């Protein structure tokens, strides 16, 4: 499984440079999941997942249901592969199906559905439709609740173990950005989000939709890329070794020369990562399993968030912070009352150290931030980018 995941990630990385991954359909890919809440209204439902990127031509595909947690398993009776025009995803036409009774639980029974695709049209979109039955949890004893699992798809092995080498595709915008830095449109606050961090993709998605912002990805912390930005968002990097004192100094100089910077979770200066602007936030002190925080005062960074009201965060812990001499505490931990967000002016720029892992869920995967976290992030970016 680890080997398969590693090869898939290599293929995904190379794809931005136009290099296709011919083996992708032959490696198992997760396409969806089922959760307890799906069955609260009706226990028998149909789930639909798009699988266009997983279907590469004619052949046999296997859809696998795997129980992950909960007291109850899942019952399946029919799985189909359907097509739809690109502009009308709701107009589904079945092209293959497998009907039989299956169970996905701690002991599986006939939980794999085989779909034979006789014709393939790359101009269409492809979807898996599954008729399933779960168990409503709300009316069950607390110790007998839950019905959760994941669904994956894989194409049966090719006739020949040797793949034809595909032609190179044009490099993607993401690929260009990796080498030439972000490309801003010229409209809105120029915000660069450092990628390959915990929550990077979620922060980028949020800020791309934020009014008055032109958010783009940054793949390398280099002066040439930073100089194109007015504000930089630095989530905790997934690989600690890529962020050392040299990268911290580049960001420190960026702020000193008038830039705005927001760092999240460990990137504030914790667990081996260097502090970036110690005069605002000296460092992180501890990672605390507290699921709530509060706005500490009425400030542009906390605008729209009621002071003193406990708020959840999407991750299971946060970093408590040591303020620097120029730091203003704008958010605190609900339980301990210690700082979890500090902001301040330094040089010609502004810095916000945020101990929340914005855009990250408890499984360490990127996820949508809570409403208050989204507000905090947007406020922080606007405040950091508007120093006169």
C-alpha cells in the first residue's frame, strides 16, 4: 500500500510538468466514502462519485467498499458506471453495472463490484453510482453507533506489463508557478500561499474566493517569488527540513521591507522550526489538545468574531505562543487563556503568528476551515497587507 501511494504521489507531482502517469488507473484510488450522517434521513440511499480521472479506456474496473469505523457495517446491492456530457453532469447514462448483495464490515462479503467497460469516450465524464444501505445511529445506544468507510476503484492489470510511453502534455499553470513564481492578475491584493504545508491547499482555496484578493501558490521560498507578493501565508511545512534559518531570514526581510506575513501552527517557531519575527512572536511554547479558542479583543484581525465566545477549530490541537515586545494578543486558548494568535508591526511590514492549524482536519488532511477560522485568515491577510 505504501509503495502504491508513493508511486501515485510521484505521478501526481510529475503531471504538473506535462508528464503523464500511464499506470495511474492500475493503482487503487479512493473515490469517496460513506459516513453515519448519510443514513439519518433514509437508511437506503444512492451515492454518486465522479471518477473521470480514474477511467482510462475500455476494460474491467473493480469498485471496493472498505469499512473503517463504527458499530455497523454497510450493505450494497448495485454499483454502476455512468457517463454524462461535460456540461450536464446530471444527465447520467449507465454503461456498466454489477448487481449482487454485498457487505462491508469487520468481516467483508462480496464487497468488490466488477464493471466491464466495452466502449470509452474521453469527451464524457464518468461517475460511479452505488445503491447502499447503512444504519441510522441517532436512535441507537451511544456505544452502538457509527457506520463509516471508504470506496476505491482500480482497473484490472493490462494485457502487457509494458506501457506505451505517452506524449508529453503542455506544462500546467501549477508547473509554471513552481519554476517562475506566482503569476498575479494585477487585480486585488497579491497573496502568495506557500504550498506543501499543512493546510496550504485549503488556505489557497479560501483566499482565491475572497473579495479583493489575488491568491496564488508559491512553491519555493525565494526572494524573486516573495518580491511579487504583498502578503505571504506560511503554513507549517510538511517536511521540516525545507524550512530553516535561511528561509526564515528571507521571510523576515520580506516583512521588514513592507510585506505582510501570516504563519500558522508550528511555522510560528516551534518543534525545530525557527521563529520568523521574534519581536512580534518569540516562539511557540506548547502544542495543546484544546479544541476551542476565543477572540481576545476587538481588532481588525478579529473583526466579525465576537470577543470571548468559545469557537471550535478544525484541528485537534493548537500552539500556544510567547509574545514578543511588539506583539498584540488577538486570540487565546479557551482552556488555558494563553495566546494562540499574535500580531504586530515590524519594520515597514506586519506579521501575524497563528497557532491554529487553519485548513487542516484531525486526520492531518487539508479540509475547509471553520467559519471563524476563515474569517480570522481573511482578516489577517487584509490587515497584514494594508500597512501605510
